[in-house]
C-alpha cells in the first residue's frame, strides 16, 4: 500500500488548502488507477492538514479556548467561537443531506468534472460582492457553513467555496481566510469520528495499517503547510485559482464522452 499512500498523501497536502478540491483530485486518481481505499482513509489524510491549521492559527485557537473556559462570548474570540459553532451545525446538516442523496454519483467522472467547473466559476465571481456586510455575523456563518457542507462533493473545493462565499458577503479577505480554515477543524474531526465508527474494520480488510495512515498524514501535513502559505500569499488575487478547475472540469467531461 506504500506507493498509493505516498501518492494520495502528496495530492492531499498540495491540493487541500489551494482551492482546487483535494477530494476531487484524490477521487480522480483512485478512479484512474483503480485504487479502492476505504473512505475513512481519505478522511484520515485530512488529519495532517488539520494539524497544519491548528499550528498556523494557534493564537486564534488559544483565544477561542480562553473565551470558552471563561464563558466570555462577547469578546472577539467569543463571537468567533459562536460563529464557528453556528457554521459547523449548518455544515453537518448540509453534508449529511448531500451524502444521502448524491453519494452514488461521487465516483462518476462527468459528475466530478461538472463540479470542478462550478467551483471554479464561484471562485472567479468572488470578485463581486453581493452584500454590504463588513464582517461575519450569525447569518453569514450559517451561509458559509452550508457552503462548506456542499464541499463534501468531489470537485467542489472546501476553501474555494467558503472563502468565495465569505468574500461575496462582503467579508474582508484576511477574515474570510481565517474563518474558512478555523471552520474546517470541527468539520474534518467530525467526519473522521463518524467514518471511524462506520468503517474502521474496512481499513483492516483493505490492508491499510496504522503505519500507512501515519505516513500519509505526515506527507499531507508537510505539503499542506506549504500550500497554506502559498494560498495566503496570493489571497489578494484569489480569483486566479478559478481557471485550473474550470479547465480540468471541461477536460473531464470531454474525456467521459470518449
């Protein structure tokens, strides 16, 4: 399993934070190479990028934890905690609903291609603000949470959707960037716990051991830090990330018709 683990770890690390859909790329590689690792393994790869997020935003997370311990919900950190909680609820509801109705399509190349295009277009149109809000309130947090819930679909970038929606709601770029990644932590950990309960035995049956998971996590963590720094550097030109997923999506749709 080692070559597959290394390949998937590299893809996860490079594409998780750059808004081009790590899930879409991993699913495509699995389809093209005939790889069938349990979904739990794909989710487990996100542990590395969660660790990167925690390290990258450690000061904000410390402030949130302090606010939680002190039950201080009126400070900036306390309000951020409440927004993450609201966003996480809507993420869970949306993600579970999407999984129930669309999970069977997650492995169809044409389907994935369509959502790559949709993701790219949304990122491009994030240049246009459709609201005058200057910050994240409960309504904005809920809308961004819904966007994150849809990113369970391969081809839809999690960071692409959440940052784009935040920008279109009028949120400042740095604030949208921070909220997007802090909101990802409970979502990924929640998915990992859920999948662990449902599919842990599937890992053993597929020959995926703890050492394989550890290797994949380490690779995704290392490359995830690089991709996160890269995204932040080009945050002021966020729309430039739209062209690649649109081109890839069109190619996949054309390929699926051959």
